């Protein structure tokens, strides 16, 4: 499982981050000025984690101080949901966005789950409601409804099978139905259709109209421009990117799959079409790899701060708790369990 693979004292971590920030630039700010405060916060969070039997799951898009200072696991939404499932901790602090915390709560109802981010939304999860799905099911009664994990618990409860960016192609290929309604990401739906065609799998796939505001920013014009400037760079993209961008990419995958691709690649230059957090991880962990071009920020993921994690471990606010109604949870769990069944087969 993807354990955080930098093991340094808070002091050493800050020295490393500061030197990388100076040499290569890391996509975040105010690190140098706040170094002493950050060291104290990291030390206190780690003490509280041990005292309260808590673990911190950190998505790749959150700030490096969280990932390397206090995170127990770092990864994509699929890997982190498995970490939640397998953990014996009493408390899960999910440094990410609300739908990821909800997924952990659906899988582990007996654990206390917190999402510390101040803005814990997601443009995909927020673009569709359970009523929208009910309406679509009435319109397309013979379709299997497949939802991206970037959805609320209520939406999952109305769907048949959940997927993540790490397993969408595998799971949809394995579903014994040739009529699929995929929601809510339009780009991922279109990229799924392309991939199914490539694999010679014949399914009628309809899709919803949602987009991720971070990934839809990357245009084919930018990509072609960057390729001219950096002809040796491998272009790697998240499947939430535009279909024409994915079509010109050397590799498409979840954030963890992109990370592993770079880790295992003999190439040295990469144009990375996903949120800045992955570029930061590459710069910190792989000094011989060069990231070219620019990246975009997810304001929701970046709203997780060390002070928020300290708060949820000491005096949580009502909004920090993840609560899912039991009836909804049981139905959403079926949808998530169907994913595990197909993805792990
Ligand atoms: P991953 O599961 O690939 O980490 O993606 C989650 C996400 O929100 C991407 O924008
Ligand atoms: Fe949602 Fe996009 Fe942010 Fe991922 S990057 S959490 S899809 S808004």
C-alpha cells in the first residue's frame, strides 16, 4: 500500500522542503516564513495521532507539509479508500475533499471520520444530485448506472457500481451489461468510450455533463505548444482531462498511476496534466525528473491546512465530522462493494 515514503523529522523535512522550494520551486507559498510554526504543528499532530489512535490519509493534491509531515498514507482515491478499509485506527482524518471522507465513512461506519478542509467541495461531486439520478433512471431504465467516486453518498446510493480513475476501464469492461450510464464526468465518460473502442468492447455508453474545473483547463493548444518547446517530454494526463488532450498523451491514469509511471520511466522530462500536488511530489521525491509546463490548483484540496488537522484532533467543529444517514450508507456501500468486486477480480 502507498505509505508515505519520506521519513524525516519535522526539522529535516522543513529543511528539505525549503531547499527544494529554492532550487526547483514547489507549488505552494509562505513555507520559509512559517517554518518554526509548521514544525511545532507537525510535532503536535503526530503526538495527538498516537494518543487518539488516529490515522491521516492524504490525497496527493494536498500540501507537502501534510503529506510528508503527518500523513500515514498518500495516494489516489482508490488506494486511500482501501487504506481506510484495512485500517484498525479509531479515527480517520481524511486530508482531501468531502466525497473521499464520505467514502471512508460508508466503508467504515464504526470509525470517526473527519475532513479538515475549509472548502471541502468538488465541482464534479457538486454537479449532480440523487434526484437527478432518479430522473435519469426513469428515462433510461435498462441502463446500468456507473458513478465516479467523485459523487456524494446520496448519488452513490442511487447507482449500481462505483469507479475511480484507477479502475474505470477495468470495471466498466467487466460489468455484464452493454448499456452504461456514466456520471458525472463528461470527459471521463468520453475517454471511457475511446478506451472501450480500443479494447474492442462494444457497449452503448451515455454520460452526464459534469467537469472538473481543474482538469478542463488544459487545452490541446497548450499541449502542442509545450510539445514544441520540450520535444522530449512525455505527456501524461488524468482521465478528467479533455478527450483531445488525452488522445495526444503518452499515458493516462489516476494520480497514483501517473506517479508510478514517472517513477518507473527511463524518461526525464514530463508534461504533467493534473493538479499541482503531483508535480510537487515528483519534485520532492525524484530529483532527477523534470516537470515542464505549468499546473493548476484545486482550491478544495488546497484548503486542508495543518491548523485544520490540529482542530479536528482537539476541538472539532460540527462541519468537520463526516456523517452519512444509515439507509443511504447501506445502499451506497453496495455500489462501492460492486466496484471492489470488479476491480479486484
Ligand atoms: P484520483 O483518484 O486519480 O486521485 O483522482 C481524484 C480526483 O479528484 C482527481 O481530480
Ligand atoms: Fe474535484 Fe477536480 Fe478538485 Fe479533483 S481536482 S477534487 S475532481 S475539483
